[in-house]
C-alpha cells in the first residue's frame, strides 16, 4: 500500500495513515486502500475493533491538492501521476483546465468512488474508533466522521475550511453527528473546533491532553475489544439504521455533486488561478486570513 499501514495487535486491527511528510494528505489511492484494510479486518475472526489513526504531526490535512490546484494549463494530475493513474478519466474530473468543458458526471464518478472508500468505515461490520491529534481538516474529516467513535487531543483542530471556497463535505455526516444547527454554524463559516470543543459539541466522545491521548485511546479500544464480535456487529447495525433512514445516501449524492460544483464556480476558478500564481498553501492562507484562527467558542468578532 502507498498511503496506509495495517497491523493487528491482539483483538485490534490498526489502520494508520502513513504519509507524514505530506500531512497524511489523501490521494486517489487512500480511499481504495482504506476499503481493503477494512475488509481485511472484517474477515479476520480474531479482530473485534478497528483503530484508525495518523502518523506524524497530525491525523489528516485533507486532499493532496497542491499540484492539482497549482496546475491550470497542462494535464498534471498531482499524485495521480505518481500512482500510475493519470490516464484514468475520473482523475481529469478534478484537475481539468478551466478553459475546457467540465464534465460533472466524470467528476461525480471520481468523488463518489472516494466516498465509498471512506464509508467503508461506517459500513464495516466492526466498530471503528478514530484518534485525532494535531489536525483533521477538509477531506480528513470524511474519515473521522465515518468512524463510529472519535477520541481527540484537547488542542487538535477539526473542521471543514474548504466550505469557504473549493469544497463541500462529500460524506455529508456533519448534521448526523452534531445536529443541523451546529453543522450550519461550522459550514457557514468554515471554522474549526478544538478537541475540547469537539467533545462539547458531541462530535467526539472524549478528549485528552496530547500527552495522554494514546493512553485514553487504548483504554477505549481494549474495553470494546472485550465484547463478543457478534454483539458488536449487531449494536453497530442497529444504531446505524437511524442514519440511513434519515436519508444519508441521498444527501451524500448531493454533497458529492456540490463538491464538484464548488471547484467550478467563479470563486472556485479565482481560487485555482491564485493557487497557480502564488502556490496552493499561500492561496489557502489568503482564503482563511479574513476569518482568523478562531473557533466557535472563542470568536470575538
């Protein structure tokens, strides 16, 4: 695998995002490898619970968009080239030349495939507990929110800043996790939550000081691992039905289509042009600068 590692310790299957030099940024390989790891854990009768975490300074900084956002006039597809998938027409959907016709269906096919990979966590037979340290933003939140339980560092940062421009949460789980008013509060501003705020808002089940996070994570994993597998599978199936009955599948279709649209609005093209001029990271800094670095609980105006 190119982006993840997989290991089993006792009754725990451990999936670790493993691109620390890139903030564990998501490539086209990531959701596909994730789904394979989840299936491997589900098929292992000795595994009772799946642990999801990230190597390095943070959990996940979202999609690896540096190259794709900075390239407008050529057919460079970022990490897709390195992965040997540049000829996949789905890749072109995300990284097309704004001067050419955009095919929203091709874009949807690509992003829907990613959603299926992320949702493998939600649909896994066994519980998935996600540990967030450092940062979990943009596309990284798709994996965190598709997990069953979230344990987070007090000082971690979690949210969806691309709501400001060039993104829409494709897995569409914010409202299901924290309710529509809190979801609107975050998505209407692109603000992030601290780990402590994530617990207060009901997004995470526990937060801890960074130096205690691993220990708290392991305690929860071990408690879940004591349960019979059949009980765990039934409890997860039972609770997840409420989300499906609320129309999650239809909402995800809309979110995935909207994600493509956000990259092809006037503002989306302006953002991409700016990224080509000054670099993606600088364009993101300029996008976020007017908002400061406040979370909902600390915003002063």
